[in-house]
C-alpha cells in the first residue's frame, strides 16, 4: 500500500486512517450505544485491509475509545499501527465536558492516555481544540514540545487551529500536522489552512470526509428520523432541512461518479478529499467490519479533474 510522509515526521501513513470517535459509544458527542466486539472487529478489518494508523482521543467515550483501541491491538497479531491521540478536552464524574491546555492538565492527560492505550510512547499527540486565550494555547503547545523532548510523544500536531494560531505556535516548535474538518459540504479550510500547511510542509489529516455519514449513500431521511435520541447528529443542522436536501443531491452526484468505477458514494467522497494536494490522509470511522469494506477502497481511488468537477456540481 502506498504511504505518504506526514509533515516533518518519520511517519509514513496510508491515505486512510481508522477514526475511533464512534467506537467510544454513548457520551455527549457520541453516536449512541456501540458494541465493543464490533468495534474491535472493525479495527482488525481496517488493519487487514492495509490501514496503518488509528486516530482517537481521550474524550471519545470518556476514555473508552482509547481502551478499545488498546484491546484491539492486544488481540492483533500483525504489525502495530501508529496510534494518534489528543489532549485538551476533559470530563467530570457527570460526563460534563470542559477544556484546558494548561501544562499540569496536559501532563496528566498524557499519562492517562499512555495507560489506557497500554503504550510507552504516543506516535502523534495533538491539541484537540485551541483555547480562546492564545496564551493558554501557547502554554499547551510548549508543554507538548516538552513531552516530545522527554520521549513521551514522538510528534506533535494541532486539530481545529487557525492560520494565525499556527504561525505563532510554529515559532515555538514545529507543527507536524493539522487535523481539520474537510468534506464536500465543509470546505472553508481551502481558503487559508490548507494552502498554509502545504507551503510550510505541515501534514494534514482531515476528519469527517464523509460528513459524519451524510455522504456515505446510506443516510436517508428515514434513517435520520430513526437515529437514536442520544446520537449527536440529531442536533446538527446539516442533517435537517433546508441543508439536508442539498446534501442528498451531492450524494447522488457521488453515486453517479463512483458507479463508473464500482465505488460507493462514501469512497468517492473520501477520494475527493484526498485529491487536494495539501491533504496527506483522511480519518474515516467505522462501527463494524462491513462498514470498513465499504470505504477502505478509497485508498487507491483517484478522481480525474472532470470527476472532481462533476461531484462538485460544476
């Protein structure tokens, strides 16, 4: 499987990584209840199909996602994939979410992630969300740089950061990667972040290339209406009118282009995200092995310029 170097690191990653958000199960921003055995089977299937990295975070399932990733890797007999995780989102005994990028908090988070993941070192450690206070973000980034020097983490990156923040932090320690949302229905990073990262040789691993399931081809009005009440997508305006009708039209364009190659709409949506030269890889979640088989083919699927224009509706 062809791999790509991630920014300034020695990490050579496959075009797709396994996203472990949904396998966290039921929490404030979760997708509802999740069967752990199915989660482990999904991870194993992704690794069997050649995926060589997993992206998770402590807050996904309030620690549960990291624990399931560790269980899956304990039971995996092949080469160990890279494991990427994050810091900055905390929770209390009631499951209420808060944020902190203060040094002492990040150090506690790092140790907790190492324990849950049963790892000696984290391959990529990312700031999950930058703080409203730039000074707090700088404190957090300085702490990540220190953890890197101490050997707790190999490489450090950012998620959901602006160009202005990256410019400031780059002067403190080199940014290995940025993790922004990017899909056919969420393209705002094309204006600033993606060009900046390409110019500065910062890797980019995009999340939600299938827009949290909207662009898979399996998300119908009926399915949306039947989503569990604790699925965060019920509260997202992208899954409601008037936006929903436009998104379903996009799905039909993806379906038409993908069908020419025997590909699913979801694979075509991922291939579209990967066609941007600034993008190193895409994070793609799955809740069972069958879902993995429906998306992993995007790793070697390349769209022509004409097909890119077609799915964009031009």
